[in-house]
C-alpha cells in the first residue's frame, strides 16, 4: 500500500499537477471536496390522484445541468484519472478491482 511517509510529498505533487492541467481549479476542487452531487429537482404533484401528493422529486438530468456544472462533472472525471495515474501499478490493480472504491 501507499507508504505513509511518502503520502505528504505525493499528495502535494499530485495537487500541483492537477492545478497545472486545463480546468485545474475545478480538478483541484474535485480532489479536495469530492465530485459534483446532482440535485434533486422538485416536480409538482398529481392533483388527480386519490391521495394528494404536493410534490415529487427527480435526480437532475444532463439537460438540466448548467455549463458550470457540466464542466465540474468533466473535471471530476479528470481528477479521478489524475489520482489513478499517480498510483503505483500494484495499488492501482487493487483499487481497480474494487467495485466501490
């Protein structure tokens, strides 16, 4: 696994590299704060139902994303790729084999 003594220099180099990439600020934000979380969009309820439902929700679709949100999602993908490129092959193989990593 990652040597704990090398973590600080590795993470520092990784963040500097991320900042140097196109959309570097967004990639850096993704690494530090996690990926963009899609919003739950409220929809008016159906008045014709037997039980009144005032509103329901759906997960934000690609069509409902702003340009800024789309850029952040693309930068999230770049951030993941940047992190994976910095891992040694044996650790990458372990991470890659996990479905929930």
